[in-house]
């Protein structure tokens, strides 16, 4: 009886196979494209193709199509073992399975399915039916599909369209949801679990029906062993493994980009960005965690990381939390805020480019009056004579405003606009000289692009956000030697990093770095931009509603976060610092004024100046006096502190009047050649500084070129004695000066 049954089944299968072969040859091919594109979920991809942000499709499902090579080989084999063991042997319809199913149906035996993966692909494309005529149409379509597409295409179509529970369509969405990883990285037990789900997604759903899912996985593993795909040991080990399935959220990085591109991604489009998913995740976490230290006093922050050589944005954090902080859905990277002193480097750079300033040139940090505008320093203290480099590093306001006054407000605004700052669209008079101090609204991303111009040897390029975009042609704004000079002016280690670059306790030598902070008037915004030739990191810290806080100081609130982000960036193969070769030249300068020395400057030193900068401005503080002596003359105010021009100014005045006895300035204490011996007694080793104009005018005092302070009526100044030979200089009104030398012994 059994032998007869097998003979009948074999004859039925043979007849069906012959008919299938004839039909396969007769039907026209069906191309894969004819099945329709499907409702893919859109999203954002990083520079490596990693998902940054996923979006639901129009069917409110998650579906992320991948090519066949985007699926784990384990998943492909497990799917074939579970659904269609003869997939590679049949032409779309399996005669053996059909004969078995037909025999079972006619004899009333256990129902057996005959649907192949190809037929299921046709079914997933919308050609579903459970009646006999519908199954026949499916079979014909499957035969046509096998003629029009490859086995690999059919497998990929199935894996991208099959249901895997919840609203998950395709194995990639299932792998991301259940295991938090791409389908290409699935292990054997994970792949076997997923391969068993399309049979009955609700019944075998692993998060709700764990035991059913485990049993189904065991069946798939058994089929894989039977087909020779895995060994007995692999099957046993995989059966014993925990299910490992858990709820994993789809990527939600770069939410501000996702919101801006929602129309594109909702239609199933994937947008490639220049961001790096790993770096973006680290930056978002670091920004959110950093604000915990402020206990709600400061509630928001933003950050951006730029690759200098390519101009690509590697990370961009628009707020400390899209849904978790007040105003978090506002993209602060694109919101104009007052930058404070963060604009100062551009004033100095433009002055150097125009030949109006040397990096070593001494500027007077003192009271300055521009009519209705009289800037002061952040701490309310004036520092006297400082070099341009020191003034920039110390972020002094008066020298910055005086420098802008030299280059011209209109020229400065035009330069910043060329550097990509689109928000500076008011007439120059609207900003005034306060532009050097950031009395305007600037976007963080545009400010960082301007710093990237400095870092890229003075060449400006718009930032690149979308992968595949051709880079814009660079636009030179500064000479390379000018940009290199700004590097030297701004270089300094981050706080808690000792000079020389060694990080305490690590033994590592991090790349050299420049940084500049900014604090808006009224303590509303704190900024830091850190950069070298490899990266630019920009940080803003504040409150979305503009609420001020005394803690919103750039060096205190923004600099630590900028340093943390910068030092965590991956190592780069490009140089971190401009090559000094050809960009700087040694020049002999006056040790007192910092200008290229004149023949009458007796104290000189050698400094590096930009190689292309003309030496058309030399020290004119020293001039030839009578009887081979050298005279010294200074400008009368900080506003006219252009040391190279004061010679002409003095020559047009009555020089003899400056030297008349009633206007003479002399240091009376200490006297020329005085000698002091240190006693070591508390408060005993100091001297009251005295001059011939005490009580009549303010006198500024300097020891060895270092500003000591100012003596005024009822406000004397004491000098703390230090062992060694010293030169003491004082300066009063009209640029009058006097100097003495004295000795202090132990």
C-alpha cells in the first residue's frame, strides 16, 4: 500500500514537473522592478552609511531595504532552511512540494504547504490569495519572476519585504529592533530566530511569546542541520543560547537635521550626511551630561565639529536635548547669538593682512574714548603696554577696538561677510567699533566656518553637510602667512594641560591647539572655538530663552566642554600645525615697542613675523637726540597708539615744549643706580614709587617691560622688591616718560 502511494506521488510530481517546465518556457519574464518599490522608511545616514536617524514610512511601518550582501549569511541560510529548502533547484514552483501538498489535500492527510520563497515574494508584492485560482496565478507569476530576476534578487526582495512582528517590515528593521544591530551582523542563533518569524509574526514574537519563539528557533536550527548548513554542535550550542531579543529604539541622532529633512525622509528617501555616527553620539551625550553641573542655572548647549581639510561637518549638536531641555527643538547652531570676544581674532588677522599691525607690536591697554563709546576690559582692569599677541590671548577689549579702528569698520564687516557670516546685514554704523567685541548676532555654524578659514591657511569654503556634495572652490581671504601668525598668537594648552603639550598622567602628547573664548554682554552667551589644522570645535552654552547667568563666561562655561570634545576626537593623519617654512621670517624688533627696530633702538630681540608682511612700519619711539643721545617719545592716548606714526606727530609739534622744565617727568624714587638689600621682614621689602608729577597727573609704571599699575593722587603705588638688576619706567600725560635702573641684593 505504501509502495503504491509513493509511486502515485512520484508520477504526480513528475507530471507536474513536466507541466511546470513547459509553462516556464512559455510565460513572459517578470522583472523585479515590476513588483513595485515598496514603502521604504527614510532616514539619515552617516558618512559610512550607518543609520543616524530613522523615520516611519507612509504605512507607519519601519522598513530599511538592503542589498543581499547587507544580510548575514546565517540569516540567508536560515531563511532557506525554514521556508524553501529546494530554493536553488526549482524554477519558482517546487514540483515535489506541490505534489506532496496535492496528495495530502486529496487524501485528507496533514496539510502541507507548497509555497516557495519566489511565490512568497510574489505574495508580498500584493498578489496574495488563498483560493486555488489565486494560488495558480501566484505560481505563474513566480515562474515569470524566476525568468526575469536572479535567485539573489528574489532572496533580497523577500528579506526586505517579509513581516517580522509589530510594524517591522524586512529583516534589517527586525535586527535593529530586536538586537540593536544591522542584519549583516546577526549571529547564528539571532538569525535562526528572525528566520522563523515571517511564518507567524504574532505567534512567534520574541518579546511577548518567548517560549513559542524559542521552539520556532529550534525548528529552524534543526532544518539547518538537516540541510548540512550547520553542524550538530553548532545546533546544540545555538539552541542553548538565550533568545537575546530586547526592545531597541531606532537611531535618533541628529534630531535637528531629521526635523529639517522630515519631508524627504517621510517619503522613504535616505539622506546621506557627512556626520560620523559614533562621533555624533559621543558629542550629544557629552553635551547633555556636561550641563548637569549647573543644576538648572544653565540649561542648554550646542556644539559642532568640522574636518578642516575637507570642510565637512563631522558632528553637529543643535541643543542639549531635543525633547528634554527648554527650547531644545530650536537648532542653536543656526540661531544668531552674541559672540562676544570670539570675533577678535578676525580684527587682528585683517590688521596684519593690511600691514596695519605686527603680532609683536605693543598696544596700550588703557582708557580710550571714541566720543560716546569708551570700551573697558571684562575685569575692569587696564594692563598698560601689551603685545598684540598678548592682547588677543588675554582677550583685552581696548586693544581690539583700537585695532578695528585701524583697519576700518566697513572693511571689517565686508571681510566677515566674505568669511560666511550672513547675519551681519545691517549698515556698519549700526554696529560701530563694538563689532570687535561681538555686539551682533552670529550663528555658531557660520562662526566655526570662519575659524575653519583661519585653520585652512586663509581659504574660505562653505561647510559640507550632505555626503557626495562636490566641495566648493576655496576663496582666499588671507595670506597663508597671516593665518599662520594667528595660529602663533592663539596657541595655548587647554586648562589643566601643562605647557608643552604633555597631558598629566597619560604620557601622551596631544596635537597643538588654538582656542578663543567669548562672553556676551550681560552674561547671556558663553562661547569657545578651538582649532588646529585638523579640526575646528565650536561650543555655545547658555539658555534658549536668553536668560542670563553670572556663570555664563566663555572661559568658565564653554571652554571645558570644548577641550573635552576636542581631545576626544580621533587621531588625524594630516598635520596639526602649519609648516613654518616659508610662512614666517625672523626680524629684529625693538624690545620696548615690538616694532621692527630702527637704528636708534638700543634694546633689540628677534621675533617671527609673517613672511609676506612688508616692514613699512618701524619703531619711531626712539629718535636721535642731541650729542649722540637717544630720545624716547610716546603717543598721548590709547586711541592714537600707532607707534609707527607718532614720529610724524611729534615732529609737527613743539618738541622743545615737551622738554621744558615745567613739564619734565622724572622718577625720584627709586633714584638712578639705587641699591636695595632684601630684609625678609613681612611688608618690609617694598618701595613707594615717586615721580616729579605726583599729585598732578596719573603715572603708569613698568618694571622690566611689565606693567605694575598706576599711581594717582591719594592712590600711591608700592613696588615689591625682587633680587636682581631692574629697569623701572614711568609714563604720564602727553607721552612723557622716564627710566631708571636699580639693583636689589639678597
